[in-house]
């Protein structure tokens, strides 16, 4: 028995040596794999951190832009509120002037011309909504006064109704059709008017956009981004469904609509 064990001993030592040799190599391979995985994970973390920083910068830029747009809209709202108050004052003043002038026709003619001149100036400077139609209505009354086709009291009554129409235009929300200047052409477009705060448009060839103001000039600007066009489409869809109140995200900023009629 002893001799048999003696003969097996060299083989056992050889196997132990082999195991002792293989085990450190396998452990090293495992450590190398873990190191590679750690390097990969670190790269992913750095990539995600870079993306996070980029998105934070983009978010800050968008918030700054929205804040600026909100300021512009607030300034527009204040201007239009002032315009509405001025229209109310002018209407009352002209009514009083008409009462003081009495029914004598000739005395009302200068009053009528003064009303027409004032309304024309405000329409030309104001929101570019059906500007030509509104000016044509005033020009028609002026021509009828000039030719004697309408007596001055009736002219004053018609002008009062136009004043009321002007006040209603500043308050209502709705869809209209209008010829607009676009890209050097005059194009028939659908108009979404939000009180006296904003105007958006859609043309029959699929373009959409909004009205901007530079100094005293109004411009119809085509929306370039897909997000802007989607927001404009959502507004038109709501108005077509007779939804005239609500809160909408739009290219010029967030707008809350309230029914003006």
C-alpha cells in the first residue's frame, strides 16, 4: 500500500502545481475584465454628465427666451388696454359733441370728419386685422358725406357702430379669412385672432406663422420649426371646434384665451 502511494505522490504534486499555476491567471483575467467594465462605465457616466449639462444649458436658454416673450406680450397687452380705454373716451366725447351740436346737419359734418380721421389713424397703426376692410368702411362714409348721399346724423350713427365694432375686435377670439402680405406676394390665409394680443395664420399651401412687430411695422412671419407649426395647428383645431377659452403654448409665448363675445 505504501509503495502504491509513493508511486502516486509525484502525480499529485504535479496536479497541485498545475492548479496553483492556473488559478492566479484566471484571477488576473477576471480583474482585467472588471477594470475594462469600470472604464466603460466611467465613460458612460461622463457622456451622460455632458448630455445633462447640455440639456440644462438648453433649458436655461429656453426659459430666458420665454421670459423675454412674456415681457413683449405683457407690453402689447398694456398698449391695447390703453387703446381700448382711449376708444371708449373718444366714443363718449364724440357722442357728447354730437349732442351739443344738435340735429343741425351742417354742424355735425366737422365732427364726423374728425371721428373718421382719428379712427383711420388708429387702424393704420393698430393690429393688422382686416385693415383694408375697416379703412374702406370709413372711406365709404366719408364719400357719402362729401356727396350728400347720407345726412350727417346718420353718418354719426354709422360711425358709432364702427366704434363699437373696433372695441369688439380688441376682445374677441375667432377664425377669419384675410389676404396677407407674405414673401413678396399677397396670399389668402385663415386667421386666428386672439383679442388684441396675437394673430396666427395658415395659408392654403400649408404654411403657418404669426404676426410680429418691429417698430411701427407689422410683419407676417412664417414659423420655421416643427414645434411652432404643431402649436399653431393645435390653436386652429381648438377654434374650429368652437373652443375659445383656455391656455395655449404658442410660438410667441403662452397665451390664455378668454371668450370676448
